[in-house]
């Protein structure tokens, strides 16, 4: 019998179960969240290792990503703060982690102590002298004045490093020394700082006089005013202080140690003389003002030839209180009343007696107790009166005329002398050595510091009658 062909079985179709729409949405959301977090981390500005570490995490919200970025930034900031941790330290590099001050920073502190004549703090090894400092920073064991880079054991040191380091150390010491000197001129001046070297203009406003009455509901009237302008140009003072190769070879540390005091004293003397000359220049009548009249002149009602005494001081006080406002003619009274008496050393006792005696001291011996009362003195006890006098008597040691004196009002009420500064109010020391020159010395002299006395401490003096 013929075989019956086998009929193929009908193929069965396979239909997988339908996917859950909610799962698909969650997958997309997770993918988008991961991508967004990656973008935020990539744009954070963090270094690559930090971005890689943050990118391996999962985050539940954008706030969590931001928090992770800020935490990483704070961690990196703590590592670099004040260079507390230095990986490898200064050259030559070592594999360990160095904590605290680098060797170069310790050398700077040792130099500060060397110039101050003290021992360095924080268990830092002191320098034996300026010669050791030179050898450490130059490698010039032959004392040829040449920078030998291959012998220097500190990183980033060049031929100008020593000059700059010495200048910085001297700066600190000069500023400390300068603060110790008495600035007799401060009570009588107004000091200002300026942002350019343009000619300084000192303006005295006046002419308003008494304010006019304004009736109820009426309009205010415009006031008229005038001004008087005095001008002054800036003066730059400076000089060159060199440290010779011979002085270094002799290890003349005392010479370097004496420099800050000498510089501070020169700065103080220069400014002191500049201000005292306001009263003594032009044969004792002061500079010529913008009205073409000398500072002290009968036209300004501020010049007298009578010797200093209590009677004369009373007359001066009356004359100063009668000074009038510019153009309005109104008396300034208490604004221009004398507060300070400036005298040479020869008149110091006389001025103190005038302001401290309870009676007119010129009559006390011959006429006591009938001597007139000294109304200019303040205080019941002798010590109180003497303190009052010492607060108001200013001795100008640079004045050589034994008879001349001056009275000044409170500059806060009526400014009379202005001192303008351009680059700060203390002298500055800086180095002019060139790191590209290769030579540490010029004519066997280390050029540090230059323009030390007052350069960077430029000032101007301005006066008003």
C-alpha cells in the first residue's frame, strides 16, 4: 500500500507577555537621571579623579548630586589650604608626605629671626649668619658672586631669590621699627591716601554763612558757596642700600641687622622734616599760598612777633577765634580756637607752665597769692593740669629758632595741614635684582633694597591759612 505522506504539523506561534508600561518609564527615568548626574559632575570643574569617583555613585535627586560636588570641593580645599600638605616636599623630591612648613618657608622664618636678633620659633634651626643664607640660596661656595643652580637644594630658587627674601624680611622689621617712633605731627594734620600721582588739591569751602530761615510750606532757596584751593605735588624720597660680597664673606650680620633701624629712622626724619618745614620755610613765614600771600602774614591775621607768655597766648586765642569764614565774613569761633601749641625744645617748659599752672606763673613768685587766675588751665589737681598741658604742647625738635612758636586748631574741626600718601603710610623695602641676569651682584654689591627710605611712600604736603 502506498505510504500516506506525513502532514507537517502546523507551526505554533510564540507571543511573549506584554511589557509593563510602568517599568519602561522607570527605566527611561533612571537612564536620564544617570545621564543628568554625569553632565552635572562633568561641568563641576573638579579634577578628573574626583569626577570619576563621583560618577561611579548613584543619586536619588539633583540636590544629592550638588551636595556630593560641594563636599568634594570642600575636601580638596582643606587639602590645599595654606599649603599644609605638600606632596613630595621641595626638591629633591621624596616619596613621603611632608606636613607643615617647607624647608624654604623655615629658611624665611630663620632669616626674620636673624635680622631681629632673636631665635626662630617652632623649633626652626637658626641661621649662623648672612654668609650661611647666601651659600644656601646661591650655591656659590667659591664666593664668586655667581648663582650656581645645580648646587641649590631648594626648588624655584634663582639669582634674585636672596635679594627678594632679604627685602621681605627687612620690610617687616622696618615697619615694626617705624611704628615705635613718635609722630608728633599726627594731632595737627589730616592724612589721606590717594589713588594716583595727580596734583593734590586741598579745598576749603566757605561763603554759606548762616543758613536762611525757611517758612512753613515755602521752598528752600539755593545756597551760594565759594572755595579756596591749595595745591601740592607728590614728593618721592628714596635711596640705595647695598650688601657687598665682602660683607657677606666676612659674615657681617650686624650690618644687615642694623639696616632696618637706620631705614626707619631716615623715613621718620624725612617726613618729620617735611612737615616741620611748613612752619619755617621762606625765612619763617611758611609757603606762599594761592592768594600770593605767605602762610603766616598779617593779611591772614595769624602773625605775631611777641614772645610766648600767658598774656600772649590769651591774645593768640582771641585772634584765632576771630578768624572768619571764606567770603561770608562770619567768625568761625570755636572751630579755629587753638588746641595745640607747637614749640622748639627751648620753649617746652614755658609752654607747659602756661597751660598747667593754676595761676599766671610769671606773677606767682612776686605777687602770690594775688597772682591772676590762669583760665587756660584745666583740672583741679596738679597732675590733671599737667596732663592737660602735655596733651596740647607739641615739641618740634627740628626747629632751631629758640623764639618761634605756633598754635594750631583741632584739624577735625578746621583742617589746616594735609598730608597725602600714594603708596601707603609706612616706608617700603623692595628688591631690584633680576632673576634673568644670572648675576647676584652688580659691582660686588647685592642690590637690595633700592629706593628704601621713602620710595613707595610718596607723600604731599598741603596747607591752608
